[in-house]
C-alpha cells in the first residue's frame, strides 16, 4: 500500500425526508444562492421541499445550469452571487449542478480570468462554502473536491480540484431519484462503476482493504443497477445505488493505490466534440482500455474476473470473460460500447487524438505511458 | 437501509515515515501535552520521532496511562494539562492511550465530577482538541468519538462518546507496530473483527454497500491476521491490518444499519472483574451470542457463512460452520473462546450478570431483548 493522507469533511444526510435537515445544516444567517439545472427539481417537488426548508432565510436563486455545465452560464451565476453578496451556495440537482457550483464558489474570489482555474491549473486560494442536495447518483461530486466544466465557445471540457470546494454537506434522499429518466439512472450507474474501475483496475499494491471495498461497490452496482431501471420506485435499490455512487468517488477507495483515469480523459474529448453523455463515453472507452492494457493490468483483471464476475478457467479466459462481462453490463444498462453505435465515425478518431494532444493529455494511465498513439489504438478498438 | 447522518472529520496520515507530518498537522503555537502509556514507545523509537517532530514547540508530557486506562490516572493528567494551560493533546500509543486522552480532553472543561461523563452520561459541551499517533491497530478510536475508561477503585469499565473528542488527525505508521508482542497484535485483530461483527451480524436491512464493506474488512483480517503473527515485519500485512482496524470502527460500516454491541457490554464486565484482555472477552462472548441468537440472526449468519467463509450446504450447516469458523479463527490468533480457558469459573457468571444489571445493561443487542437471563445463558454457553 502506498502512503496517503485522507480526509473527507463532507457531512452526509442520507435517506427519505432528509431535505428538512437543511434547516440544521445551513449556517445561521447565511445569504444563500440556490443553484439548479433545467427545472426537473421543480417538477418532482424537490424545489418546493428546499424552499420550505429555506423559510426565514435570505436567499436567491440561479437556474439553468446545463448538463456538462457551461462555463459561460456559470460566469453569469458568479456575477449574480457577487452582486447579492452571497456567502453560501446551495446546489440542488445532479453532478453538473454541483460541479458548476464548485466553480462559482472558486470564481467569486478569483482575481483574473477564472477559466485559468481550468485551463492553467491556477490555484484556488479561497472559495465560498457550499452544500448540496443531490438528485442524481452518479459522479460522487457531492463528497469530493473536484469538478468538470465545459466551455461552450471552444467545446473544451476540463477539470479542477481543490480541498476548498468540498461540499460542507450533501443531502442524499433516494426518493428524489424516482422521477429520473431511465437514461440518467443508467448513466449514473455506469459513471459510478467506471469511477471505481479507474481507481481499481491498475496493478496490485497489496491494498486489500481498498480492493475489497471497490469490489463490493462494483458488485452492488451490478446487482442493483438493472433493478433500478426495472423498478424505479424501489427505495432500497435506489438507496444502494446512491450510496455506492458516493463512496465510489469520495476518496476512500483511491487512497494508497495507483489510479488510471485514461478512460475519463479520452471520454471527455468525445463529449466535447460529439456531445455524447459522459457515461456513454465511459462505456465506449473503458473496455477498450482494458483490452489495450491487458498485459499491464493482467493481475487486477484476473482478480476482477474472479471476485466480481465469479469467472473460472485459464487466466486469459478470465480476462476475456471479464472484459466481455463489463461490456455486457454496460449494454444491459442501455449504454452501447462502440463509437459506431452513437454514430461517431472512424474519421473522428484523429481529431479526438489531436484534442488530447492540445490539452496535453499525452501521458495517460497509471503508468503515464498512454501516448496519443495508444489513445488512437484504444479508440480504434472501440470503433 | 435506515436513514443516517455521517461525517468523520479525522484526517488520516498513513504510511511509513508519516510521524514527520506532525509538523504540519499540529496547530501553530499550540501548547501540547504528549500522553503515552507504559513506555514501549520509548523502546521502539516512536517517542524519539515524535519529540523530533515537536522541536521548537511548547510541550509537556504525561506517561503511564494503563491498558484499560484508569480514571484515577487520567485525572492526574487532567490536572497537569490544566496547570500547564495545554490547548492540544497528542496521544501516542494504542487504543487505551487515545481513549484516555479523550477523557482528559473532556474532563479539562467539565464542571463537577468528570466521572459523571461515564457513569451518568453527562453531556460534554467542550473538549480540548486532540490528535494521535497510533501504534496498535485494534480499537478504531483513532478515528471516532468514543472512549472506554476503567475506574480502578470500583472495577467499573464504562464508555462515553462525543463528536467533540474525534481526533483531528491520526497518524498510522505500520512500522510502529513491528515491535508489538504477539498477544497485542492478536488482540488487535480480534478486537477489530468483533467491531465489524457488532455492526454486521444483526438482521438484514438491504444495506448492500455496508454489508460488502464489512465482509471485505472481515476477509482482510482473516487473511492477514495470522500472517501478522508469523511475519511481524511484513509491512504490507501490518498496513492492511492497520487500515482495516481503523475502518472497522470509523462509523462507515455502521451507518444505516442496526447494531448489536451485546458482546462488548458483557465482555466489559469480564475485563473489569477478572482482568481479561478486552479482545479475550470478545473471543469468548461473540460465538456464544451468535449461538444464543442464531434464530434472530439467521439471515445474516447464512450470508456471513457463504460470503466470508465460503461455506455451502443446508442453512443450519452453514450457520454451525460459520460459528465454528469464527471460534477457530480466534483460537488460531491465540485467543481461546471459553471462560474456563482463562480460569474464569462458572461461579462468576451470576456475579457478572449482577454487574450488568448494576450498569443497567439489561436490554442489550440490536433488538434490545437480551435480558440479564439471556446474558447468563450466553455466559453459560461460553463456560
């Protein structure tokens, strides 16, 4: 196990009815900006629950944050937050709303062009505190310090991270996910699954605890994901998916182990260039990364095949089976695993590789050895 | 899954050499009281590492905190801490030192007799902040808000908990455990194992994530525990045991699920009356609780037998096998599982039950239905 430092300050309030905890979780006398997305929280009643819990407080609102939240929109929200002298941000929605709100939190205090936080890794020295009510289990952003933002003008999708933008609290009420369209639930399950794999499917460092927890989360998503599509109002299923998705990326399974993240980096270019859903890109790229890197990832692929998919046979048969089972799982969740299924032509591959080079994603993976040529081969495997 | 609120503020610094992180983790300008036990940290070099990291700071020390830390000793330490106007406590040692230091932290600010914190559940309104360097993986106290204290004069062993006594940081360097006597490593593994079982071996509430994590931690201890005895200087083994013991009782596997803790309550009386090591009492009592409550715990016993011990057959055969395997594991770690093995006579059983009644432990277990008569039967089963 590698050395690590771990802390996670986010307080989790989990379960049906926990939105009322907002009254206790929000700082006294805070001037709150409520941020949200396209309005689904108004339709499903979450907005009303939040507004009810905000009674007696000074608060403002900013709606319209997009999936793959647009930098341009977030700068409007930042202006509003500064104008209203907001000192607490309350994100209500899915990962995009929370991610976007993290950028607002940092941009409010940033001197210069806030895009530099993403494009130049400019350090965040101060951020407005934030909390969230999560309505879509997927990204884990509700309990970490990371965010991914898209600049609409240039079609660039970039991330940043800072301990200052961890949500102070995250309210996770599984009933808020009942009204999600199947596509979003499917995407959420695939997203969480791949987050786990990015931290698990590398090489062994004798981190038995992290491995077992990762495998337990994968098994939970495999068991519960299809049920979440079949029975949208099964509380237990939604609860298990939601808690698994949070623990998939709250830092716990990633401490003391190597991490990959090549799938995410390559996938981001696919979303930016072709508008694919984030999880769709992951379903395409991950199996191809597993295949392309099967020699380097051999030991963990075998462990994964045995423990998660209960496979037996020769090592190579187990690896083949593990990759096939992973693809099959994504397909069963309604996420095809080839570029062509989404109408992305082979001719896009060189352009996608060029964008990786432009963003300096030229040494990806846990060994930093996935060159642009490797990324090209990975995309060819996924064609 | 039941509703829950979870947060864990302790920052973990894990790995060889992390004691040097003290420089960054201790608050600037703090007046530090270093607390420790019987002096093993002086022999194994940990004391010197800590003192080196404290260079340039104002600090004092208090040694001699016992296993099952004595209230009387801790009151002396509290006096010293107040006299020296200490504003940060640094516990260096095993669970007893950390537990004891939590009481010092609370007692420093308590008006009235601090024993009331334990005997009357008097609320803790303020506590001096603390951190720790853990040298014995076992209790999980390094990352929770609980402590157990023994009053030597009356042989009472009682606990308290407060969010104010979570360590701000915990330094876990597996190499500090190399010099532990085998008995302490064995006790630590058994203690952590039973902590997991207290939160896991109840009845199912469809908490798949918590169950899988608990099972992963149990499997880790089963795999690594015996190796920790065989190869005391195997870094990887010690690291896995240490991290598993912390996660066993940092709150994570206990959220949203019923908890038992009857084994601990009954075991505390055994330690108080007969001086048995804490883990020895757990090794005696847990299998008897599993047997006595096998009807109520049936579903989880079967799940445990299948997933943790890989047992097959009829349900009752799996349950029998699971209880036998648990006993066998404790025995293999050098902890016998009967009262008689430790020379505790049957005649002690009524006295132990009387002490449970005196401490009002008359409705134990996840259903609150373990009466003194049940405790008697459990102890008879373990005779």
